[in-house]
C-alpha cells in the first residue's frame, strides 16, 4: 500500500466513506490547478478535512473566522500525526501540513490551489446538502453566506470558471426555496 493509499483509507475510515466524492474531486481539481503536484499535494487534497469522527456540532460555525483557522490547524496537525506514525519523510509531512493549514483561507500559490480545488469540489459535491438540508436549520442568510464565500475566495480564473455554473445553480435554488 502506498502512503497515498494509506492516507485515503485513514480518511475513509474517519468519515465512514461519507465525503468520499468531495475528497476525490478535490484531488482531481488539485491536479488540474497545480500541475507540479507531488504525493504530498494529493494526500493534502484528499485529507484536507480529516476529522477523528463524523462531523461535530462546532462544524456548523462555518462562517466564523476563528473557527476556520482552528479547523485548518486541527486538520493539519491530525494529518501530520498520522503521517509520522506511518513513517513518512519529514519533507512530505511538512508539505501536507503547510497545505492543509491554509486550505480554507489560502496563502501562497499551492495553498491557493488547494483552496480553489476545495471550492470547485464543494459546489459539485456538498453545496446541495447545504441548500436542501442545512438551509432549513441554519437559515437563508447563513447558507447564502457560505455559498458566496466559497465562490468569492477562489483565486484563479480557471477555478472560477470551473465552479461558476454550479455556484449559480445552487444560489438560484436557494433563492427559489426561500422566495427571494
Ligand atoms: Fe475544510
Ligand atoms: Fe473540503
């Protein structure tokens, strides 16, 4: 089993396969937006949201800046611990940590590529759940804020183009559902 396969298994076990498509699509877009990708980039893309168990209540604070930073740092640390346990090289561990630690906010070119890949994948795989399920509990404004933030944070025009149709589709469905 390669290190990448081990990382995939670790994530799939933690999520009980629930977010598999989101992670697969994030890897797909990471490879497109960062052609110089290495194993570390693929591992970071698949495991960027790594969680010990299924989503916790605090994950509902998805627009809170402090929460976002905490989420990034927690995930980076968890994945670094896992890779260390698997005997990965320090280079790989440092790179994965670097990437995951700003996967929501972006930073340098490769961190932005992961953030963009996460956004495009989000609109393909997770936006539906926000619009059709979470909006009922969390309300129109919060989910609208999430969709707008996930789109507006995208850096590259290629990623904006890849996300636009799905972003507009889910924004429209949200507006229709809440009669805006
Ligand atoms: Fe995340
Ligand atoms: Fe994600």
